[in-house]
C-alpha cells in the first residue's frame, strides 16, 4: 500500500495526477478513487476482463465458476449519498463474484454513529468487511478514508462510487466499456467523434469520461450545451494539455449527423443555486427525439447515464442504436472486473475464459 | 413471452380471464399476476412441488441440493407498499433455492428515482436481476410492468406480491396449499365446506381465494359477515357463473359446527373512508374464542392470513386444528415452488424428490 | 428445551441465576439471554472455538469450509434498538458460517405489524428463520420471546443482542475473549488486575463483563469513576457474594501503572434524566491520552467497547497495547463460535481445525 509511506498532509497536497500516481505506485490496483488512475492499458485490460466475465456469466457453468471466486469476501456498500442505480449495480457486481454484502445507507438511522468520527466508522466497517464501496456528498472523503485504512492494521480497499461533485470513476469506466463494445468492429474508440449534450457544467459523468477519453488517439469531443451549462474551463485545459481536440457548440441539430456516439445528459437542477435557475434556461433543443433517428449515422450509438427525463425520448428505446440500457448493464460487468482486479483473481478468470473459448477482441 | 405479441392497449382492454389466458398462452408460467392464471392442474402440480421442496429442505442434503439450484439468479423485491410478512416469506422462498436478493422498499429514499418513470425504474431492476417481485398500492402496476419487460431486450419475470385492492395471487396459492395439506387424508378440497368470516368486503385474500376454490368440485363457500362487510357482488357473480354454490350469513356461531375450514379475517380499518367507520360496526360476534373449540368439528381447521387482532384468540394456538402458523410457513414453500416453475427447475426437483423417496399424495 | 416445562409465571419469577440455570438445564446452549449462563468452562470452550474459527478463516480453504457449514440456515436480525456496530458484527458472524440473513430494524416502517402482538411478530420470524438475534430497548423482551418460541411448534434459538439497560451478553463474551487473547502468554485472565473507567453507572457492558470476570481466580477489579457515575451497588454485592475483590477509586492517573487491562467507556449521556446532567460532571481526568502511554505497563492492554469520544485519544491507536480495534473484530469471531455451538457444529469445526494444525492454548 503506497499510501502507507506518505503522511496525510503530503498526500492531500498532491495534484490529482500525483495522487493517481501515488495510488498506483506499486503497480497494483488497490483503492480506486479517481478516473485519473486509469491509462490506456488499464482500460483495455479491464474491458477485456469485463467481457470475459460477461460471457462466462451467460452459461450456468460459467456463472457458478464466478460465484465460487469470492464467497469468503464481504463488501460494505456505504452510501450516504442516495443512489439506487449505482447501489444496485455494485450489489450485482459483487454478487456475480459470490461476495456477501452489507450496507449502510443513512448514518442518521444509527444512534451509535452519533459523535463518532468518520475515521472510526470506516475502521469499524473494515473490521467486518473486505471491501468498502463508498458514495458521499463530501468531496475528498473517499481519499481521506483510503489513507486512514492504508495506515491501519487492517487495510481494505475502497472504491469511490461517487464523491462530491467531481469524481465518479466507475461511471466513467462503464461509459468507456460501452464505447469499447460499440466500436468493437470499427477499430475501437480511437479516432471517433463523441458528442456530449446537455448539462455539461454540473454533471460529474461527462467530466470523468472526457478525462478517460484523452487516453485514446484522435478522439474528437464535441460539447453541445447552452452557454450557461457548457463544460468547465478546467476540463478544457486538461484536454488542451494532453493535445486532445475538441469543439464547443450550442447547435445540437447540426452535431447529430457526424457523431459516432451521442452522450445525452439531463439537466441537474438539484444543484441549482436558486430555485428555478435551470428552468429559466431554454433546453428544448437539447433533446433527442424519434424524429432525430433519421439523421443519426447508421453505426452511431446513443448513450445516457440515466436517469433520464424528456431529453431522451422513450420512443427511441427500440432503435438498435440506443445502447443506454446495455450501458447500464455494462456497469455491472465493469465493476465486477474492477473488483476482480483488486482481489487478484483476474488471471483465474482469464484462464477459465480462454479454456471455455470466450474470445476477446 | 406472449405479451410481446400484443400492444398495451389490446392487452389492458382484455377481461381478467382474457389476460390470464394471454399470460399462459405459451403453456409456461412466466409472469404471475392473477389468481385467474391457475386452474386445477396448475394448483395440483404446484402443491405437489411445494411438498417435495418442503420435504427435501428437512434434511441437510436436500436443503443443500435446493440451494444449489439458483445461486446464479438474483431476485429484486420491489415493495413500495410495506409488508414485512409477505416480504420475509418471499426472501425465504428465494433463499431456499439459493437465489441472491436485492430490495427496494421505499422509492422516496432514492433521489435518483425522482422524475424517473416507473417503466425506467423497473427496466433498471431488470438490468441487474432475474426476477422482480413487486408489491404496490397502485392497481394494475404489475401488469403494466410485465408488459413493459416482455417488450424489452431483457424480459425477466414479474410476480405480483399484492397490487392495489384486488389481486394478491400468491396469498391465494398459499391458502390453497394449506387446504390441500389439511384435507390430504380426507379426499382433498373437493366437496368441502369453507367458511369465510370477518371483513369480506375489503380483504383481497378472500376475493382471490374464493376464485381459486371455484376450481374444485362441490366446494361450498359460506360468507359470514355483518351486512356492511359482506363479500362483494362481483365475486358472487363470478361464483354463480362457474356454478359454485355459496351461502351468505351473519350468524357465525351457527356456521361453526359444519365447517371443514374456517377462514378468519381481521377488520381492515385502514381502508375506512371516514375515521371510525369500522369501529361503529359491531363485530364482536365474528371472533373465534377458546370456547368455540368445543363446537368445531374434530377434523376441521382454523385458518387466518395474519396479522390478527382479537378476532382469533391467541389461546387457540395450541389446538392442533389451528393451522395458521403452518399456513404462514406454507407461503414460503408454495412461493419456492412457483419460482421453481418460472425458472424451469421443477423437473429437477421432482426427480431428486422421487430418488430420495419423498412421497406426494 | 427446558423452557417448555415451566409456565411463564414460574420462569419470570426466578432470580437471574435461576433463569440462567433453567436455560442451561439440558446441558446444551439454546437461547442465549444472560451473561450468567456462562461459567468458566463455557468461556474457555467458546474462546478456543473462536480462535479455531479465526485461524480457519485466514486461509481460502478454511474460509470455504466454514461457509459450507450453515448455508441452509437463515438468521433474522431483529434490531428495534438501533446499533450499526453490533448489527454488522452479527451479520459478519453469521456469514462466516454461510448463513443467509434477514433483517427488521424498525417496526415503524411496517404497516403490517400495526396492532400485532410482539409474540405474533416473533413467531412470524420463526416461521422463516432458524435463529433470531434481537436487540430492544425493552428489558426482558428477549426472555419473553424465548419462552414463547420454546412453547411453540417451531422453537428456534434467540440471541439477546442487547436488551433494556442491563443485559448485553455477547458484548461481555467478546470482552472476555479479548482478555483471553491478550493474556494468552501470561497465564490467562486469572490473577489479573482489570481497571474499568468512565460511566460505570449506566453502561451495560461493564455490568455484564464484571459478572463474567467473577468466573476467574484472583481477578482484581478496579472501578474508576466520578462519584455520580460509579458502578451500582447491585454489581458490587454480586461480586462480594462470589468472593471477588474489588476497589473503588476516583483517581484514574493513580490506577494506570498497575493495570493489566484498562477498560475505557464513554459517558452515556443518552440516558441523562435531565438535559445536560452529564455535562455538569467533570470527566476530564477520565480520559486516556498519548501522554499516559508512558505510564502504562509494557504488557498491559487498552480496551474500549466503542464508539469512543474524547475519553480515548485517536493518537493512541498505533500503540500495540491499544487492542480495541482487535476487540471489535473479536466480536465477530466469538459470535460465530456462539452460533456454532447453538447449531451443534462446534465438534466439526474443532476436528477440522486440529486436522489443519490450528493450535489452541
């Protein structure tokens, strides 16, 4: 555990890239806190592993093989910021590998935690569990807890399942995996044109995903939003620093025909600073409707992190280019793959998959 | 999936019998929504299977065999109408077969679901689970979701665990199973006299059960209640249409001696339209007390769907004719049997049971 | 089940020792309600078994062996008094042995339980589960339920996980196990000096633990607290009756150097009769700080039932004499051992442990 060698002051003072390097310094994935921990190789390997797990799970035999891998390991899902979707996805991801689950979803229901420090609560979980998946409104909490555990007698890995407004690395991983699968027969993600639409200022998924996409060659990102909801300067600067080309636009209709992937997002009005702030912005032209299907490329895909409102018409669901339901299920597979890597069982899975003839591109 | 071939407008416009036929049209039980889906043969088979599961579970070996059947399947218990009893019974029923469980019990706790359509929520569940057991105050919700899933890329079966005021098919199944067991050595349910007592106007269990009893020959149903709580005309018309004989009465004491089974129910005052409506009705003579035991037939049985209040005296519990605790446990077995049929493992269970000498009447 | 032979009136009229004898009268641990049920032999055996389970769980093979013991048994955790820590510990303890879990944590969320008697609720649980672990604010509830179940058709064992203000037997067991481990190479608990510090008047852990310590030879207990929070006369009378020597003190600093174990407790202000009652007591000298480490014996240990506030400085955690995190994890092992005894699988575990070379002192 690299975190063991640095003080909290040192670690928390590092840049995001520095922190990512510190976490990966021993060459083994332990805590998963930032999208920045994943380079091209990690993404390729993880996607391949997710596909192997997915294929194994299709047969009774394969599913039982997977169940037999981690039955003696327990995961704590510590979700103080509510999220049924991400919660269920992690539950399924753990159960695919046979893990047992515990959950704490609202600390207010527990009188015991009153007056206890967050560090003590998380060390309590680490006493009974082998993995802690945590989601919190508090930015940086996951990293503080990771440091705490790495410096305790019983370090267990932490996965950040959404922390504050910035980081949601496993969402970005499932998005990458969906793009990998979508472009499997078209040369992969390299060189593709990805169009992001909607509330790009406040959604953490687009922020994390655009950072991971910078690992691919020749990707072109198009950010389509009304001015008030356009993507932050900080992200654009990161892309510029890595030499990634991008476009900003307010014209969604014009962006549809050339897109390889369109990534729709909903207006995140729960972050409004004053009541009705979002409602005053005209977002009516940032919706994808059945009529737009005619102008969408034949091999393009439509993505959405869900939940959706009216920005993605339900009538589009039956079109084979709408992959957002598959995208959701991909979250389960990529999270299983991630956990498999953390627990050092990726090799066993790869061997079994190759024995049973699962082919990975 | 038969539902795939009809539009929602067509399906929802059918009569209850028409819907039941549509659901069973491929000869295989998939979604379980209505008591009307079960004819005599289905009830006999299901009861026999429940008994086989029950006997297998008695031995360590048999219990482990059952656990090995569906460890790679996950059930979502989606209970937005609270019910600990039915919930726990389904948990146990799934776990007997080795399934993993997830639950969503109150959508209000999940911020993610805000603004999301019910269809999207249920499709989300279907992304991570292989069976959805749902209970809701909204009549018809289960059938709309069943249609939605059958028309999606990932159809998974739905079991209705109580929907609106009318349908609670698995409660009716467990009641039938309890009657089957109770009359096992007396020629079965055919020709028996079943006395229903209490709030027959508002309890959905009696409505569903009386419909299933119409599958048996020569059954006589006696509905005993004060006028205001007497069984609905719609049920009586259904019985008449199927040639089932029945009696209405307000005199419980007179009905006891000839009963083969007495089915007590509590006053459902949670459905009162105005405060104290039920309290103004004199229900004191619709209670079964220890004194009544002397007038009850030697081989008769006392049933109750639970929970009870004062209409069934606790002092009666030790009498062997009081079968309501066994009735509760029967709910677990019959639900396991139902799930086994849905997942196509009934045959495997039957074979194992016959190998190990389990005899079913 | 001994409880079957006595009426509730008879049983509830017995002294605590009388009740403990009645519960153990058949020589087999079934319901676990009081610390008084455990004598020296039971404590030695249970500690040895916990150690065997702990060592087996360290290896993949051993962990899988344990998981295979009770996969066909289900435990209900019925916690109407909130406690995340004890709850998670029992979850883990059950899962180590492969059991499935169900939980009811707040009866207010269930409309079905409205108007139902506690007896009926618990009998409902016993219909679907094989073990009931219950925690309640109501003193004596666990024993009433144990009697009820022992007198039903389906008796299942109850474990008291905290009942009212007095009894929390499994906490006392984990404390004893921590002392056993701590003094393993120093001749065991006999003859040791145990210093209790803090709110001794209101914490149930010290009450239960001091009672169990009376089973050991030559143990000296020192109760250190401000007058208002000093241990109750009833406990002291019990110790006197058993010939156990003790001291009362208000001077913590003086008690540190000679202690073999220091058991810190927090001020239980949730039991204050009037607001601010505890805050008016000066408890500043009943805290253990990093500075105190220098005066602590080299082989002494620091214990705390957790959660802690300022009475145990977090800076002490890294000192090897601070065993309170291990103490927490011991709770899991000793509870697994207890359940193993209840289900009659202790012998199987002992055999496996001795085959694989686990040595128990």
